[in-house]
C-alpha cells in the first residue's frame, strides 16, 4: 500500500469530499480532515482526534502527510532565528524568523535554489533544484509561528517571500500556499501582512494584478538604469525596465496598492547622481516607496556597501521628491541569515 500513497495535502477539499463519498462516508468528513491539515497543522492522522479510529486508518491506508522538519536552528545575537528546513525528499531550504519590536516576521523560501542569476545573491549560486509545494511553504509559516509563540510569546504577524527562490517562478504553488495561510479554513492571517518580493517579472506581475491578489508587492530594483540593472541581474536583459514599469502601473491600477522597491547601494555600481536621478524618476512614474537594504557581503569583492554619504544622498533626493524611503538594517548577519545570504551551507554547495 505504501508505494501508492499520495500526499493528502495535494488534494483540494472537493477531491477529498469525492474520496469520502466513494468510501461510503459523508462529504462533511473532508471538512474535518481539511481543518486538521490546514488550520491546526497536524502531521499525522492519529492526531485527528475527532475522527473515528477506522476513519484514521482509512486515511493512513490511502495517504501520507508529507511535512517539513526543522533540521537545524541557529539563533542570532539580535534574536533572529535561521532554520534549515528539511523537505520530505531530503532537500534543504532556509526560513528565517525576524523579531522586530512587538512583531515577528517570517522570511520564507519558495524554491530549492534559484534559477535567476543576480550576481550579488548567495542563493543564485545554487542551482534551482525544484519548486516548493504549497504545503512546504505553508509548513514554514506554521513552524515559524510556533517558534514565535515559544520564544517571544506572540504569534507570527508578518510574512515576506524573501527567502530562497523567485516566488513568481513558482506562481501557482505560492498562490495556493497564500490561500491556505489567509483563508478562514486555514490560518486566517490577513493578506495585508504578506509581502511577495520579486526580482521583477513583468508578465507575472500583470497576472498577479489581474488575479486580484490581496497581498503586498515588493520589487528588487537595485538600479533604474537598464545597463546597470542587467549587468548585476543578467536575466533583466529579457525583461527591460520599460516593461517592468508598465506592469507595475497596471498593478497599481488594478490593486490601488503601492509597490515597495528594494534597493541596495553599492560602491562604484549605483552610488552616483545619475543613478539617484534615475531612481527618483522611476518612482515618480508609479506609486511607490523605497526600502534601502544594507548589503550583506557574500564573498565577492565586486560588491561593497556604498559609503554612508551615498545612502544619505539617495534619502535626501527621494525625500525632496516626496517619495517615502526607509533603511532596512541587516538582521541575523552573524548566522548568515541576512538578506541574500540564504544558501544552506549544509547542502555541501560552496558559497
Ligand atoms: N527572488 C526574490 C526574493 C528573494 S531575495 C527577489 O529577488 O526579490 C530577497 C531580497 O534580498 C531581494 O531584494 C534581493 O535583491 C535581496 N538581496 C539578495 N542578495 C542580497 C545581499 N547579499 N545583501 C542584501 N540584499 C540582498
């Protein structure tokens, strides 16, 4: 029996209802099971205590519950926790718990490795092995929620898709996971507390807008000059800034939500007036704000955090143009949990 067992969380509610009807039971049973799986996050059928023993056995005969395991946990001096997450097939991704004042943010992964080639990012040095399943994304959120309760005495409050991978390259699974995270029959979190971060894939940004998603969007811009952007993010040759801008304008028209631009300033790359002016012009063309991210070195001398004066010059130019800009300080640096550093050294792949 075990070879043909399917992962029960790959089934929709309707499919589970059909299963129970086929087995001579009532469709209502599926709702009970669904609640255990997606609202209470149980990992074995025996934990479904309001089901009869025979129903639990029936489920166990037909299905498995593939779930993640927190393989290793590292805690930073600043409270950040990095988790190495082992997937059911042995592959490893990382998720990070970031405590900020009275909130807890989960930074989750969407792919094993990444297929994009951002020159400054540690994950980009890994091959993309596969997309995460919806339940593998969902489980990271549940695990971090549990850690937040255990270590900080409060539930998880925010989720950012800024871990390993490009979430829009795993569009369907990421959206399914968000549905389970936000739905009343799942974790019931507000979509307003979720931010999807993308390197900027215009067609998929348009699709998200048309699909009327309810969460926030962040775009890793890093340069508003096409030649610079494609030199540090080579995939951008195929997705010019003009297309990105019009996709973002479409996003705003459809959702009325402003975009957050993530932006790192590097010495000799984008720390001059020309780049500052280009960013201001870009921001003025779509309702947006800017998050200036501190750079986390990954062992490449070409990328060095710009001098504080350059960051100040960005801040004052943006302020003058009435564009909101904030600086995001690095967290979890001492445990390689900071932005762009996720590459799980345990996988044996040198970073
Ligand atoms: N692929 C998605 C999400 C993962 S990266 C994206 O590109 O948005 C999350 C953020 O970290 C992105 O803004 C990315 O550009 C940034 N980042 C990557 N490497 C970094 C590094 N070494 N230091 C600081 N930020 C980095």
